[in-house]
């Protein structure tokens, strides 16, 4: 008897536990609709992410194009500045050359005239020294005669 009670308790325990764990969760039409809505929302989110990704890629491409344009403009500006400085320094060199040439040209008649005057003064001193012996001694002491 004791054995039958034990078997009966075991059988009842198995039946209760199988009912507890074996309970089916019903999958209703509402659950299916909910899953379908969830899938459509996920697809919409995927599309939004795709469009955002395309927008970001487009912006990056636009930014790269702007950078390339700026790089080209900087190269043009650099070339312009180099030409400008070249022309400026070339003009300065030409101006300095003209100034030096002009001074030489302007000074050569003055130098010639100065030599002529020196020769005349020397002639006058020598002629006067012939008349005045003291002046002749002074000229000899200085080394002009």
C-alpha cells in the first residue's frame, strides 16, 4: 500500500508538472499583426538609415569637392603672388639700373668739367708763380710744382 501511494504521488506529480511546463502559449492573430507591424517599422528604420547614410556620403563628397576647389584657388593665388613679386623685384632691379646709369651719365660731364677747371687753376697758379717767387716756393712745398 505504501508502494501504491508512492506511485500515485509520483504519477500525480508528473501530471501536475507536465501541465505546468507543457502549457502551450497560444499564437493569436493579434500577435501575427504585431509582428508584421514590427517588421514594417524595422524596414522603415532601415530605409531611414540608408537615406541618412546617403546624405552623409553626399555631404562628405561635397566637402571633398570644396576642399579640392579651395586647394586649386590657393595654388592660383600662390602663382599670382609669385608673379607679382617677380614683377615687383624685376621692376626694382630695372629702376636701380636706370638710376646708376643716369648718375654715371650725369656725373661724367661734371667730372670732365672739374678736370678742365683743375687744369686751368693749375695753369693760373704756375703763371702766377713765375711772377711771384714766394708763391712758387709754396707750390713746391705742397707738391704742385
